[in-house]
């Protein structure tokens, strides 16, 4: 299953995002993905701690850099979901500066019951909103 990309927010690169190389640090790229994920989930009325009865936990993360990103750059992020299975899915991020793709990546997210500390089935409420 692959949905059409969904706009997941705009981010202006701050001085604290810049490393000694003068461009965005790799750790800040994952923070950018995190911010976009929160924005995306919020559009559907969810959060990382509640996707309709359970939360999310990350099992894998990848960032692919295409261009350097600098302080003051305005970035737009699009997200789409693939590989939706009973317990997990992969969220893909495409980060644009204007018409130019500067990075992309993905995270594998698993439905998780934090009270019971175990993996659970993705809630139907989440599937209904994401798939429709």
C-alpha cells in the first residue's frame, strides 16, 4: 500500500541545527523527521502516544542526504506510508527546499502498548483514517 504524499509541515533551519561543517547535522535530520511525523499524525487527530488505542515505537531509521542544508533554509516535508502490515508500517519523508529535494528517508514504526510494554496490532481507527 502506498498513499499519495501528504504535506507534513514547513521547517526553518535554525542556528542550533548547524554543525561544525556549516550545514545541518545528521542528528537534526532525524529531529526534522520527528517534527514532520508529529505534524502528520496531528492532521489525523493522533499523536505518537495515541494512534487510536496504542502508541508508536520506532524500530529503524534511515536518512539519505542529497544536498547540504543551511541556516535559514525553509524546508517542506511530505510523508507517505508504505509496507503497512498488522503491527507496523514504514513512513517515508521527502524534504524539499523549493523545488529541490535535499534529503529523504524513512522510519519503521510499530504499534506499541506502553502500559503493557508490548507490540500490538495497529488500531483500526488509525488504519481507517490513514487508508481512506
